[in-house]
């Protein structure tokens, strides 16, 4: 019995597909209507499969989860309030254009004078290590 139903539906779909193609290519004035109806059928099928997927997801959640969730509205509000979005990337600060100047040895002392004495000591130690 199942084979008879499957064969009947398959033959119907094959005949319908052939009829659509022959009418589409032979009768040029029917192309717009056929396109509209095929688009409607495609949208309906797409919505059907999305709904079916959502139904299966809901069934899986409530069937596999044997414990019933007992969350009060107050607890739910507190949970949502404590959630903070993750900011993995920090916003970059805009860098001002700076001109690069070559400093002579004479002006080197003037450049170091703008730093604190501790920083100057560290710079001098590093220069000695490099030299």
C-alpha cells in the first residue's frame, strides 16, 4: 500500500514538472504567472522547513531536559542584569600625527631632561648595555 502511494505521488510530481516546463517554454505569456506561483511555493516550502526545524528544536529542548526549569521572573531579571556583553576588542584611540626629528647628541641631554630621573637612569643603563 505504501509503495502504491509513493509511486502515485512520484508520478504526479513528474507529470506536474513536465507540464510546467512545456507550458513555460511554449506559452510565453504564461511565464510571469508561473514564476510568481513557483516563487510562492518556494517561500512556503522554506517557511515550512524553518518551522519544522524550530518545532524539532523545541521538542528536543523540552524532551531531553527532564528537569523543569523553575526560574522566577525576579531571578530571570537578576540574571539578565548581571550579564555583561564581552568586549574582546577595545576601541582604538586616535593617534595624532607626530613628526619624527633626528636629535643630535647635543640635544640628547635636552630630550632626557623631560623625563623623570629614574627613567633617565634606566635609559642610560640600557645604552651602556647596548654599547
